[in-house]
């Protein structure tokens, strides 16, 4: 195992506990500690001891002797200092929870990937041999088929009640779910996974109830998690109720009792598990021996897996941490627990807790759309109704050079508009952002309804204009002139800069612009139909129209009309398309065909040649069309955004374009 020189960021109780155990690890040496004041750092260093004390976290990050950092700040600061530490090239052990939400945890993991450092969430019990033994017993069928799991972690603190204490203060991420509820959730997921022969499992359903105290945080809460195979877990947590902090597993053959699940043989020694088989009076006691203190094991786990950059089960891998964070999000949502930035009055902060700015190495290029006063990024970010998810994705997209954001009144009747508006206001970037707003979806595709929805969208977006406005659908019962007239009213009022239509036929588009020209009015300045390397076999939704046939392409190229492309990557076909898997009915219905699978095969072949994915090739194909294409992308997580961006560096020759689209069989 590698020998590591450690720094500790934070000087609280858990930092002191880790530091004292680190002395007895096989691989770690404490070099330095950092605090927000030099006095506090020096006091900590003298007590442990540590050779160096830094009076700021920044100074600790800059210390060249420190190879690995233990992040031990209050919960809301975990993500920020983990990201900044990764940027400083430090390996990371981050105290649980890894972040305040699952999307924020994604940001931490992406920072570790970008800067090639180790990262592990600090569930120390997962590094103990007892936990490995639990997984082995479950996997071997010692209790038969697992059916019910009971896990609790709760205590009553502080006494007397102090609303400003860390455990009760919402500004410090107080409450039981994030502080210790994460333990029973992680154990239940480990056991449910072991029962299925996997490292972990994620719940398919979360139901919960809880008590929110006077400060607004959960003082006690209970959840029921349902896993695949109908394994049920009862998990409970508290910071104002003492509980029996044990784990029980009930199966078809017997049960397993874990008396000390969270801190077994705390200082080294032995711990026990109690296995009871149905019909037998005597239970079997299984003794587990450990030769090091609990946190020393954790430090040595980091060193053991350093080269892989993440730990192996039962320690916390990145995907395990993301699954745990998502379950905690769902538990909090079920009981109505929101922290300040998550409420409609605010917005989650930047994961690194710094002002939003475009990176110097931004990779998303921009183009110009006539009538829009600012450059428009060639990729447009799809909308989200979840603020935590939007915060990390919008921030990362903007930092990468993206400034066009797609939203619609139709999406939850303004839900995505509201989130985008909150983000723009919180980040102060409205002047830099191109808002692509939409409305007039069937059955509300009428001039009067268009106006109502537009005014509502502008209110939700917290702006007085939209850069681009697109009608979702056409209504053949309405003369094109009526739409042109009402849209021009909004242009004259300053509410719209450029407008257009989505899922309009070429004939109606031409008629619309002929009417506008005849009346001296503004016509459609953009179109938003489907266009993809894959042919849309059947409409994704009723009324959807593609713009891929030759006359449409010729018109777009001749008029230089921008195409704001939806489903430019065929909604995941170039990632998940498989003729033997029709479980995704929407994907199969819209994109599965013999010719599309041939396009997929060719995209894969060309992608291997160019060192990118088939999905990258498919996106590059759209961007390389003879008309100005702006692709709306919908990554659901940061890893999907990261794996999308390489498409922007793919250059395709005319021969490769024709071959990809099956216009020739001759390989380029």
C-alpha cells in the first residue's frame, strides 16, 4: 500500500478522532492541519500532534507536502472544499455526507475525475472487516432470501436544546437524515445488494414520515425503502431521540443481528454478529477480529485503493455514494425537509461556493442568430424542474461555454421556467444567457393562449423578454397570419427578439414567412424540428415532425434558417440502442429499425477510429450540417454532460457524413 502524507481540513470533533486513529494506521502520517484561524489550527496541531498548522484552508491546499486531505467541515462545506482540494491535486477522504444532495455529489466526483485524484466518502464502518463479513453472509444465503431489514442510528443531542448547534442549525446542514440517517440507508443498500449478488442496490420506492423541529430540520424520521425483489428496509434516525442503534436482517431461513453496526471494535479487537436459524434454539455467534482503530482502517483503505482512484466494496465507491445520496434526497423530499437554497425563495449555491464564470478552456462554440444580440452556444441545455439538479448542470454547462437554455411553460406549467429564472437571478447571468422559451402546445395552440403562456413564462423566468420564442406545435385550423400577427405584437412590445415554430411542416413555414414579408412583419427566424443521424421511425410524441428530408435540408441551407434541434442524439439510441432489448418502449417505437441499427454500427466504427463514442459521432453529424444547427441536449447528470462534450472536437469529412447516413457503402 502507498504511504500517504495527510492533511486535515477542519478542526472539529470528528477531525480530532480521525487524527488520533491515523497515528495507528499502516500507511498514513499526519503532516498538517488547516482551520479558519491560525490559533485554532495551532491548538489542534499541538494536541494531536501535527507538524504544521495553517490558518486558512487555502494555505493547507497549497502545502506541497500534503498528498491526501480529510475533509471534516460541517456538511454544507463538504462539496466546496472537496472540489477545491481536487483542483489542488489532493487525494480525498470526505466526511459523510459527501454533499448536501445527489447532484452536488456528482460535482465532487466530476472534480475528482477531472483532476485524477482518489475520492471516497468517509463511512468508516464500511472499511471494517465486520461489514465485509456481513455482505459475505448475506451473499452466501446464511439467512435465506432477505425479506426485511431494520436499521437505526439516533441519539439525543444537544442537551439542553440549542437551536444554534450544528445538529439543529439548518445553515449547517442540521438534522438526522444527513448526519446519521445516511448510515442505516447505506447499510440497507449494502445488504439488499448483497442479497442480489451485487455490491449495493438502490431503492425503487421511498416512503417516509418525520418530525421537523422549530429550526426546520428533522429531529427524528423514519423511512421504508423497497428494493428490487420486494426486500423492505425500515430505517430510522434522530438527533433528539435515543434509539437502539442496531441492525437486524430477516430472511426465509433465519436472521442476522448486528449489535454494533456503526462503530464495531472501535479501537481494534473483536466484534460479533449473531446468526439465528429458524427452528434452532441456539444462535451462532460469529466473531470478527480487527487489528487497528476504526479510522485507521479508513485511512488505510484510501492508500490501498489509491491507484484505482476509488474504493472497492464494501467501502464506498462513487456509484455507491451517488445511490446513497439519492436515497437521502428522496427521504428528505418525502418529509418536506428543504434547506435554504432549495426553497422557492432561493437557489442552491454553486457546488464550489464561488461566483459563476466561463472557464478559460471553455469548449462549447457559439454562433450568431439574426435578431439575437448575443452569441448563441451551439449546444442548448434542456430544462429541469429540480433546483439541485439544475444548479450543478447549469453551472457546469455555463462554465464550459454554454449560454443557451431551453425551457417551456408546457413543462409542468412553468416548473422549469421557474427553476431557470431562479438560477439566472441567483447567478446574476441574465445578460449573458440566451433564453429559448416555448409555448402554444396542442391543445393550447391558439394566439390568445400563446399570449397567456408567454406572459406567465416571462414572470416565472424573472425577465421581461425571451431571446428566442418557439411554438411547440402548429394548428392547421389557424391561418398562419394570425400567429405572425400576435408574435409581432410581442416583438414590438420587447417581449420577444426572435420567434419560430417547432414541428411545423416546410409548407407552413414557407407560407408563414411569405405572409410576414408581404405585410412587412418579422417572420420565423428559427425552426425547432427533430433532426438526427437516426431516422425518426415513428413520432416520439403525437405531432412531432423531423426536418431531415432533402427539400427541408435544402431550404434550411438556402435560407440559412437556424434549426434548434431536439433529440439530436435520438434520445439515447446511440448509447442504449440494442435490437435484442425493447424494454424501453419509447426508444424502440421511435428509433428501432434495420437502417438505424446500421447507422449505429457505423457510428460505433467511426467513433472507435476517432477515439470517441457513437453518441459523439451522432451529435457531430448534426452540427456538421450545411445549415446552422443548434442542438438541444438533455444530460440528466454531470457525467452525461462530460461524455457529450467530446463531440465538439469531432471533425467529419463529406465522405464520412454520407457513409454515416447510408448514402454510400464505401468506407471513408
